[in-house]
């Protein structure tokens, strides 16, 4: 039987002469019908370019060379654009990451899904509608008759992704390419979409799954190909690669995944900075120790609502109370829209609560004027998800740190000259493991991990005692994420920082937090010591969340 | 027409700071293109004409020579002569000064007023914002040129009034853009980060908000100069700006209108200079904009 997809020595590059500076080099693999091959790798490893080349969509100024690329036995190498157009959708379907931008917001999803039927088949309009309804039903979007008139904006993230999958499988192409199909989704929705893909696989379609998330891959892929710097560095059956990785880079990627790694386990392979050795630090304190630690931040019965465009009120945060103790990490976990970020903004006093109060160090915080807060601003630092957006685009790293040091709440005690400020800036960079050479560069020119380090350095400038971290690692690759998490961990121990750590990622939360609070629809539904909550979740929602976390197959099998 | 162009110009200028710059196609920012070099040379020509017109055209722009009336372009008279035998080239060169001054001053008035209104609307709370916005909407209801005509109707024709009129009628567009830019910068994450650092409001305004709002406007201003020159010429053409014998491009264009079938050069060359100046200012503006984005 011919393989659904066969790729031999695929090499792709952009600009220049063909053969020069390839971004994908000598990539070979095969996928059989009913099989799922996952291509994993970090951003920039060439996995998306590989996937797009299989659709003839490598992009402008690109060149593609290969010994063979064939879909269901037919060579597609060097096909002209018109021939590709006939094949796309019919022989090979594409599922993209962000259904919100992949679906035309102005067209009803029924028409979007029906498009490929209209282009590739001779079905009548009525037959097309019938087929669209069948498709919607098969991807788990019931009540199709009303759905087909809806536009992408009226659907939730999971529903949009389902609609997108429906349009990709409309002509039942033997090969499906899914480029990060679940990356933008909440964990429970992600689990449902993965189940749907597994179902499609069982029907006999071949799937090439592109993902940076090894745990997602372990759920549905039969085989894994790990890419790095444009090459496949390791390939094999999923269980084998994940449990017994051969290549050091694969091993580093696996070690960096925080899921089920106990608190204070180092994730990154290389030490981030040379601070006190880890072994001397006692393990996470048990819950009983908390009463003796002073409370640094206390939120009581917070409530905050916003007005929707239609005039109704959305209660973003409802009756939220928590305490943050000295040198502990409180993890706040929940899906998008659960009120995590509003809670962070309330804790930072960027938002005023409708009811309830935030106090820091026992002093009023949310209930006073900004002017009165300014004295204490320096003791509360913030780290953002989008580090780049949190920097003034005109400033260099040096400017950013100098401004932070000179701010009223800044850390400079003596009013030294500019030389003194640059010494302190360099020290801050040293603390977050960056060379002082980046001082003269702009954040735009730094990598994601470096940017987040600069963000942490800025937060440290005022010598804070509390850090509010809102999804600090969500935008980062897993190995970079591991380094940043390790850095935060070390800084916490060194400086006795209290962290309010917000994330949608249960793996990260489980690894980082001493205690955890689970948010849903603006309320904290469960709270307790992390180990207890993860081992014995009481609230049904927490149970559901934990079940949905993609895990590696257990080694003891 | 020009409002749309300005909006598009700013859209790109401000997009430079919000979108991810590394995804932009890397165009050589340092090396100027052919069009940019030509624009720069023409710009230099204009500046010299404005400052020392006699250097480029030693003749008298008002000196008549009835015997040489209606001479077509020749070696003696590069751009030909008009109905009184005045040399068109000399007049065009000598008219550069007033045209440029009108363009620059009018743009300055428009931008200045726009910054004032836009900043007030963007920073001083909801009541001011509402009031300013309604006021701007009323102004928007009139076509820009009509607004200028209205102003001239009240204060009488002349170069000064035409300049002020053009400035006034461009102000609402600038104000609207500045307000939008201000609001987007004000709610951006780095302004919030400055609040978290404990910076007082006014220092955030001076250090972060204003520079990020106004930097793209410098480019917009360059684009606006070309537009203002066209408008001022239009007013002169209608006889509401510079008076006929004065060497002003719009007025010359208007004077040539009567003889357009027999002496095309009388309107062609002033018109050409209006167009080229506008194109030149726009090109230079765009190239500054691109350079700033890459910086």
C-alpha cells in the first residue's frame, strides 16, 4: 500500500540562490493512512515551513528542493500554482492554529465550510448544505441548521476550531496537516479537539501534526519527529521517543516540561545564574508552616464588574479572597475569561474594586489614592505576558533599567551619577543572567526569553517584596520557559520574594506554586496546598481541569 | 481626499511601534532609493529658490516685456512667457518662497491646533473628550476647502488669511488622529508598567505618552506640507489667496487659464511645480517614516 505522504530529503529556504542557507534541510518522513506523525520542535526549528511546503505554501521568495514529495503516491514536487489549487482541500487539508483569523469574520461558517465543496465537487446547493450539516455534526457541533448561519465571531474558541476542522475535512482528504491546532485553546477544550483529531485518524485519514507541545503530541501521535535548526534530529514511535529520548536536545525539551515535576526541581539543563546551591534549600514548606509567615498581600471579598457593549454587566471577579505570605508562591489558575488577569490588576491597584479591599503589609492599598500608594509601589513588582509590549518602544534596555532605578519607588538609595546607575543596571542584568552587552540594545532585537528576563530585571529594580506575574511564560518555548521558571524560583529563594503566579497552564502552576487557587467564572472554586489539590481535587471543575492536562505516558507500564 | 491619505499614512507610522518589527520585510533602510534621491535634490532646489531666488533666476519676476509676450518655451525663456512677456521660469522660482511658507505655516497651524485639541480630548477626561469630539464632528461635516472659503469670506482674501484658512481646515483631521493615537498609547502596557513603578501621572505623560504620540506626527506633518501647498494654490486659483501679479503658483495657474488653448506653458509649469513639490514632500515624509520605524 502506498503511503499517504512520502517526503524524501526536503530542503527549503528563502531568498538567495536555491541551496543557499536552507531553513529546512534534508527532511525525510512517511505517513501511512490512519497514522499520525507529529513534528515537534521549538519556534524557528522549521516545522511550520516543512508543513507548508507540503501544501505548496512555503511562501514568497522561497525555494523547495527534494528527492521526492508525494501525496497518495502522486508526486507533487514542483507543481504549478494552478495544479496545487486543485489539490488543496481535496488531497490535502490544512488546519491552522488560530481559527479566529483563519475564518473570514464576515461570512457564515456554513459558507466557509461549503467553499471547498463548491470548488471541487458538482454537488447541488441543497446537497452541499446537507453535507455541511453532516460535517458539523461529525466534528461535534450539533444543531448545525442554526450554526451554519453564524459567523466566526459568534462562536467560542473551541467551536471555531471545530468549524475549521470541518472545512478541512469537507472533501475527506487522505492527508490532513494540522499546524498547532490546539495551541490557542484552553486545556479542557484542547482535550476535546485532540479527541476529535484522534477520531478522524481512526477513520483512516493520515495526519501530520505540528506542535511545540510534547504533551499534546503524546496524546494522539503514533510517531514523532523532533526538529531542531531545520533538521530532524530524532524520530521514532511516540512512546519510545518520549520515554527513552536519544538526542540530547530531545532530552532537554522533555526535561523542561514542568508537568508533574515537584516544586524546586530545576527544569533547564544549564544553571541560570550562580546563586546558592539548590540542595541546601529545604523543600517546599508544608501548609502548617504558613501561619508563622507574615501575610504580605491580602485580598478580601474582591468584586469587579465591567459594562458590556450592550449595557449588561459582566462580573469579572466575584467575591475573591486570598492571602499571600512572605516568600511563598500562590498559583492562580483558570481558563481564559475566568478573571485571573482582572485579579492581578486589582492586586496591582491598576483597577479599583467595586467592593472588597486589597491590603499590602497590613496597610490599605486599593482603598487609597494613587498618590498615597506611590510610597509602596516599589515593593510590588509586575511581570507581564507580553514583555515587549510592556517596554516603551523608543527605549533601549539600558534606558528601561535606568528609568526603573530612578523611578520614585526605584532602588537607588544614593543619588549617584549616571555611572552609578549603569553599574546598578549591569548588576540587575547579571541577576537575571544577561550580559551587560544588551544594555545598548532594544527589546525588539532580543529573543522572547531575553525580553522576559529584561522584564524581570526591571521589576527587581525597585527591590520589591511581592511580584505579580501574569502569565509570564505563556509566550515562550518550553526550554526557554524552563529557564525563566528556574530563574524566578532562584530569585524567590535569594530575595525572599512572594509571588502571585498566574497561569492557564496547570503544569506550570503545579511546578511553581506552594499553594494554588483555582478560578472559574470570576470565583475561586478551590484552594489549598498545591500537592493536596493536585492529588485530591475536591471541586468537579478542578477534577475536570486536571484530567484534561496532557500528560506523558507513565514510565511504569 | 487628503484626509484619507493622512489616515493611511499615520496608520502605517503608528503600526511601526505596535506590530512586531521583526516580521517586517527587511528593506535596506540605510540606502536611499532613486526616487528618494531625486526628491531630495528637488527639495534642495526648492529650498534654494525660496531662500535666494536670484541665484537660480537673476531676472525680475514682475518685469514686463510686451514684445516677448506668449513666447513658447525656448532657450531664452525656458518655461516661456505670459501675456505681458514676464518670464515664467523666473516667476516660478520666485514664487517658491511664498508657496513653501504658506505650506509650512499652514501645516504648523493645523498641527498645533490639532495637538491642542487632540491632547485635551485624549487626556482631560470624558466631558472634555465628548465636547471636543462633537465640535470636531461639526467641522468634519464641511469639506475642508469649504471651511477655508468660509473663513476667507469673513476675514477677506489675501495670502495671510489663505494660510490661516488652510491651517484651520486641516486641524480637525490632525486632532482626531492625535486623540486616537494618544488613547492607544495611554492604554498600552508600557504606560501601565510605568504606573506600577510609581511614576506620577505627569511624568508618565511627558516621558512616555507624548513622545510616542507625537513622533509619528512629525512624519504626518511632512506629508501635510504638500497637501497644504495644493490647497493654498487652489485658493489662489480661485482668486482668494495671492493677488494676480504676485508670482504665486496658484495665482499663475489661474492667470494662465484664459490662454490655456494658445499658451499651455502658462499654466503647465506652475501646475507641474505644485505637483512636484507635493510629491517631493510626500516622498521625503514617507522615507523619514520608514527610517524611523527601522531605527
